[in-house]
């Protein structure tokens, strides 16, 4: 997906220089639109906050290092200081993301499959040159991609400690890679070393932290509440407290006095985190309303750093919920945040708020210039079977959101990058921002096992339209209503033949307000059912009976169309492997009225292209302004265009 962003050169080579194209280039120069972004603190490629950080180490001088399994156009270890991005280490696919630590001269990070020693290796990197100078072979489990072999790292003096999860041991090496000893620990996780040189090991599934002497003798066990999940450890030498990030239902940091027999000395963060209902709305994030805590650290000045990885994510781990770093002064006051909450995803403007809120498959945003992270809509405790948590999901995550509001009832549809399965959710007042799982298509609620390969649409009335695989039909599932909790139900599918002139069908959009069906053709005989051809047919009066006479027919001239969305009287089309442009076609005339490129003069990175079937969303506000959102996997953000024709 990493492509040069030379959009003009690609445009000229990938399309015919017809009068229509020249007009499109000309009209773009005067287009009345703005280019904005959401879901990342910074909007440029150079400054953006890195994707999906899953572990963190903080140097005494306040330099932060985070590790991610994938960052599309940056190194997998990101470096920050004082709320700014200051560089990266390695390439985008070098690290597993599961563990990182460091000392005065080096960074140590768990590697991933495809690197020397694979997922069983730990790489050592020079902090000054940011280059790798050693790989230490820690685990025999060197071919794992969807799970972590190395789950904890820590250093003390000349020693490096590493959790070999499936080996049921913590391995001790010199920082130059010479093996010293092994400590037997069942399923070890995060690590910390105290002032006496004793080793603390988190055992997440056992809700316990165990202490070992430098010689490997078991000293103490902290048995946390059974539902606790100790996910991050940090020993604060200034206070003598062991800080434990709990990603169980408490969603806070527990602090233990370990100078003698360990005792709970206090907590940091709201009890219940983002799911607490006494200090906010269920699902609402905030300064101390933590989500999934995966990293804790302090610098010499006493600043506390907490890394959250909001809930949601698929099997490749690089599409986890995001990077959310909070920095607090010694009194516990929030100083700043760094956030990267979107990788390969899309967010839909919310009709109920006239486009002020934006719903992705996992998160909720509002605002401008990076926006505000409002809520994480996943509750892993109340709904552990939520498909957005399924690590075996073949779609690699359900981050793409579509949203409608019917009679005050919101329906969220979440899917993956190139989906054949769509998952449905509703919202209840008592559950706040949490999206409650309801059904899937295909699935029993729609009485079909056929995947959706001919396009999907949920219209403003809540009706579902889907091109089911190998049927040559569009199936219309009318919304029949909501129960007392807001859960939707649909009636039996009504099979409608796909017009011969547009087969094979690959995309569809139905606009209920104007009874308009928009159908896009796939590529006949292609192995890639997700690909679009150049032909798009618009049927006005579809439900009134016009299923045979398209008017207009739009013939795209730009190469490789990939995604389309529609609102009001406009169809918006994005392209893959070519340009970041979004073309706006008039649904009455079929004319290309404008092309959204970038009005920000470089202040906002808009990515390379649209590399997803449903990577565009659009909404017509009551003011007459069109709001169009676009997935930007390079900058780990959401591009937002606001256009008034």
C-alpha cells in the first residue's frame, strides 16, 4: 500500500486527457471545500502519531518509545518527547509490538515473523543511530504472527529479561545477548525490576504478579481480584511502588507497596475506566477514563506516561484499537495526549447530530483539526462475543463504520477493509456509547449463508440491500422495527434481478430519500471480486419500478476505482494505486462537478489512494454542506472534506 503521492503524474498516466478530465482539473482549482482530519493528533505524514502502539518504554529524560506491529509509512518503533513525534526506528513491519524496553544506550524490542529469528527474537537498537546491532534468540516460537511469543522485556544494569510466553519461562541474558539463566514462570507477561534487583512478572490470565529474587527464587505473589488482567508493570523507584496496569473491568492502575509483604497502596485512574457511569457516559474516554492499559512509565522529572490501546482489533494485531498516550505531572494533572486512533478504517458522519459526530467500526469522534476522541464503543466484558474482538476474524478487523439513524435509533454496521460479512449493532440509553452486537450478514437474522460480494448498502430508513454471492440478485431486507431496547429486526429478503447491463455487480448504494439506486460494475472473469470497473448506472425511481432504464450512466475515466459513497445529489468515487482524489459526480446529469484533492497547502496529508471497498462515507448536512470522510492508512487518520457546491 506504500505508494508515492505524486497524484498529478499518476492522474495523467492513468486516465485519458479528455475534455472532461481537463475540466475536472480546472474546476478543482476553484472548488469551495476544506480539507481536515480526525483521529490523529497531527495531520501531516512527518508528524503523525504512529499506528497501534502495544507497548512502551520511557527514558529518564522523557523520551518515549512505543512498539507497533505495523505502521504503514513509518518505522514500527515510534519516538516522542514533550507531545511531539521526533522520529522512528526500523521499518513498518519489523516489530511484533508486544514488548519494548531500553537503557541509556539501547532499545530492545520483540521482532516479528519475516525478520531474523522471527517472532522468537529480540532486536537491540542503538538509541543514537537508531540502527539494529544485535538480535537475541529468546524463544523457539519463532513463526507466530497472530499471537505474541515474547510478552515482556525489562533491563537492569547489564542484564536483559524476556518473557518467553509459550516456553513458560523468563529468560535472562546480558544486554550483549549472552544467556545467563531461565526462571520457570507459567505464561509470563509484562516485567519490571525493583530497586533491589528483584523481578516482578505479570501473569495476566491468573490475575497475579509474582516476585523473584535475582537468583530466581520465588519471593512473593500479589493475587489481584479474579477479574483483573495485569497488562503493564512499572516500578517507581522514587516512591517504592509497583504500578500495575489492569485491563480487566477496573481499567485503572493499581499501586502496591512492595518494601515488605506487598500491599495495595492506592490506585490511579477512574475505577471502571471508560466504562464507568458515575463520572461520565459508558464508553466515554477521558483524562483518567482509561481503556486497555498496555504501557506505564515515568521520567526523571516525575511525569507519568500511560499508554492505552483502545478495544477492538483483528488477527494481524497491527489494526488494534490505536495509540493513546497520556502524560501527567507529579500531581496527577493531565499535561498532554498523543493519539492515533485509526489505521485502515472509515468513520461515518452521524445523521442524528447533522454530521457533528463520526462513527468508525470501533470509535467515536467529533471536532476539527485532529478532532476529539469521544468514545470507544466496544465493551469486552459485557459482550465478549462481539465480532469486533474476534482475533480469528478473516477480515483483519471491523474498523469500517456505516451509520443510520431511524426514529432516534442508531444502527451501526461494522466491517473490514474488503468485506463479504457485515456486522450490525444498536445503542441503548442505559449502555451509553457502547455498540451492542445484534446480527451479521450473512447470518441467521437474514436467513442466508451467502457472502456479500455484489455490494452492500443500509439506507436512511434502515433497510438493507445486498448483492449476495453468485445469485445475480440484489436482496432487499426491509427494516420491520425496533424492540424496546432499540434492537432492529429485518423482514425476509426480496430478490431483485441485477440488470444485465451492470453485471457482474460489485457495489451498490440506495438513497431512500430520492428512491435512487446506484450500481457499479465489477470486472468480468476477474479473480478480484472487490474490484470496480468504469461503469456506474444510476436508477431514479428504483422502488417505484424503474429497474431497467439507468439515467445517467457514468463512465469513469480515472484508473482503478475502488470505493464509492453517495449523499444528496452526489456520488463520490475514490481510486486505488493511483491518486488520493475523490471525484464528485452529479446524480442528475452524470457530470463530474468537482474533484476533492487537498485544499490545505500541505497542512493535512490525504494519503495515496483509497485502498478499501467502503473507505469513503458521505453525508449532506442541513446547511447544504457535504461532509465526506476518507480512510488514510499512511497517516493513521481520517481525512474530512467539507464541500458546498
